[in-house]
């Protein structure tokens, strides 16, 4: 089969209106992408990481609800491969690793499989996916990744825990496990310890970037049609911000490919901080330049501008910046050299 490219993905999505009414519509599109082979992205560190980031950005520019499911699915596929597993052909996956204190899943041995009990929060796409890769906790209080089929007794997809307006269609509800069977993936602790953890964190930033780039396009097109000094000044600010973020993502991809087994935490925290700040600046500049018009009359723009602030909250704001600052404080004075 011919290798799919980001251009193939762009052409495919261009034929689909970015207007997904609900989780079911997102699920249909994700399955169609899987059937078309457009979910088979290059592995992080395989020598083509930039192509992976480009595809995530492409889906982010199209629709962030779809991107949330697509990124989780492709991340799960990469993790399973990294840890020696093999996903069922044609399956669609969620990657559920949130660990709020009130929602915790316990894992216990059950023959050659394991058994799950407990509640998992923030389960995006739960009602439309075939499988999920999720974090659970064993008797020794170690984190264990498990793969679970969602169409079995013992899996109760609730309607709880999701009252969103932005990103509403992702259906990121809570799932209750009561004796559900699952397969352990890797060893306890592997999820956080593998190099791919922080590499995948940069993939999230590529999703943010794709949406910010698309929002910026509204201002670029406006300025191409009429010269308004203030709008042009805002466009200059948008361009410098997007260019900086794009450069960081390109560098990150090259660095990952050159050092695929290295700890990418510093790289990822920097990239995520830059792209988050870029996305916030782009939303501000475009809104001030264009006023209420696109918010009220352009459905694609309005959906992106409502969804992106919610998606950005996968960042932990000042907590993440403090963690970055702590890493930098321990570096030598050469850390900022050209």
C-alpha cells in the first residue's frame, strides 16, 4: 500500500465539512480516517517526526474535536507499538491517562489478562471508540498501562463529568469499570518512563498550533483584501508568533529524530510553552483586528475559537511554567547560547 502523506490527509479532510454535531459524528469520521489508512503516522523518533506533527496540525486546523480523538488514537497506536503490543486491525482507540483523585482504576491479575475496577475521568470519545489504552494502579500502587475493549460487560460509559461548551462533541465523560477484562501493556511505570511520553506531549502542541494557524488565516485573508493599518499590525504580530511556534516544532521534530531515546522533557516543556503562548496571542490579535464578525458569521472560525481555549487547558499553565523554570535553573549559563 502506498504510504499516506499529510497532503493525502489534507485532501481527504477538505472534502468533509468541519461541522461535527456530536460525538457520534466525530466517531464516524475517525473510523473513516482509520479505514483510509490516514491514522498510520510515522512513529516519534523514526526519522520523520515532523510529518507526524504536520498531520496532527492538519487535523487541528480542520476541527479540534476530531483532533482530540485523532491525537488520542494515534498516540495509543504509537505507545502500543513502543511497548511491544499489537492493536486489533481497524480498531479505534482512546488514550486516557488523567488521574484526578476522585477517579482511579485498580488493576488485578485475572489469568493471562487483568481485571479493572474503578472510575476513569476525562475519557474522550468513550461512546464511539472500540478500545482504550488507560492508566490504572496495581496492588503495589504502581501505574500500569492496560488495553481494554469497550464493548464488553463491566464497562459502563456514563453521561457524567462533561458539561462543556467548547470541545463539547468529544464527549469526554467518565467510564466505570466493574470487573472488565483488559491486557497489560508493558511493565508498571513504562508509560511515563519511555522516551515517547514527552515526545507525545509535543504532538499535543502541534494540535494547538494547527488550530491557531487556521484562526490566523482569517486575518491574513482579511488583510489580503483590504489594507487597514491596525489589522496589518495585528497580522504582523500573528505572523511573528506563528513563525516562532513553527520553528520550535520543526526543531523539536529534528531533535527527536536525532536523539530518539533521549529524555525530551525540557524540549517538550519549552515547545508546549511557546505554542500555548502563541495560540493565546493569535486568538487575541485576530479578535481585536476583526471584531465580532467571524465569531458570529463564520461557523468554522467560531468553533475553533470556542474549542481552542478548552484544548489548551491540557497545559497546566503556571504549574508547567514553574516546572520548566526548575529545569532551566539547573542548567549551565550556556543554556540560551545561539
